[in-house]
């Protein structure tokens, strides 16, 4: 019995719906951009103001998108994983997905808190700012800034693991896990038996 059939029998979808796919790939591009923007902000004083102008609205956009994505995920569910996948891999996949959701939600809030505690507004567009969510306080600023930096590195590590697992499912196992999050053309290409063309 295939993983797809097991998912259907359990009432789970065969593939992620179109909204989930659009959100996944949009957020993947946004998060990769944020990681590089964050590094540029920390390493170049020249580029820092321009990078900060991108970093703030993009972070809030990710926060809004992850809320929509979580609601969509809870409402529509996710495809079943292959039955022959070892239990530890199933547990790791489940844990890493929820960790990603937690990081995508908490990092923008921490960044917003850092700006607030430092006494700076979060600027979305020229003349459009968000209200503070933390009091102006140097101690809070230091704590939130350190937490934001540490979780950003954790997000980078989790994204690398997620990408590695996705490529393993796409190129080695070819078990339909990768194709469940891709458009129809790639779905046809990356499903089937391991080693198939």
C-alpha cells in the first residue's frame, strides 16, 4: 500500500493544497533573503541602513504569512508520510516542522521587540510605523537582541536540515514527499518508486 493511499484512507490529502504550496515557496524565498540580509546588517555598516529598511517590513510580512499558513495547515492537514519511513525520521520531521513554525512566528516578534526596547519604530513604509510591543529598556534590548540572534542561527540550521531532507526525498527515496509541495509538473517527475526515471 502506498503512502498516498494510506493518507487518503486516514482522511489526509495526497498533496498540500495550492495555498500551502504558494505560502511555502514564497516564505522559503523570504526567509533565505532575511538570513542574508541579517548577515549583511551585522557585517557592513555601509549597507546596514538599506538592509534594515528591507529587514523590518519583510519580517512583519513573514509573521503575517506564517499565521495564514498555520491556519491553512490546521484546517486542511498535511499528506501522510511514507509507511516505510523509520519512526525516528517521522518524529524528527514532525518536530522540525513545528520548530520551523515556532521560529517563523517568534523571530519577527523578537525583532519587533528589539526595535521597541531600543526606542526605534518598526518602519513598514515611509511614514508607516508599527506601535512598540516592549518598553524602552536597555536590559530588555540586550536580552531580546541576543535571543533574536541565537534563534536566527537556529533557524539557519533547521532550514539546512529541512532542505537536506527534502532533497533526500526528491532524489534518493523519490517517495512523493517532495512532490507533495511542488506544482503538478514537478509532482509527476518526483513521485514513484526509488530509482525510477
